[in-house]
């Protein structure tokens, strides 16, 4: 990064400075919480079952509640 410093304008230097100071204490980026993929898969299965009349909305709710508890391990 030092090699680029001479070619940066003041605004770019300020941006590099902010990033350099924030990076060590920043949280790691996570686009989705743990279990998100499993949850969306279950949501899709159950919503399709309800939509095609294979289970009632109430059964769908109960199934999703059960799956949620399994996924997040309550």
C-alpha cells in the first residue's frame, strides 16, 4: 500500500487511513446468519406443500416451527 501512497490525493489518503484504523476492530462480514440456508429450504418445501394443498396452513406453521427449533437448536 505504501507504494501507492504518493499517487493518492488527500481524499484517497483519508479513506486508506480510515480503513487501516477500522479494519483491526471490524466484525467479520457475514451475509447471512448461521442456519439461513437450511431455513429457506424448509420454508420453500412447506410453503409449496401448503400451496399445493398437501398440508393446511396450520400444519405448515407447526412444521416450520418444529424445523426452526431444530435449526437454531432451542
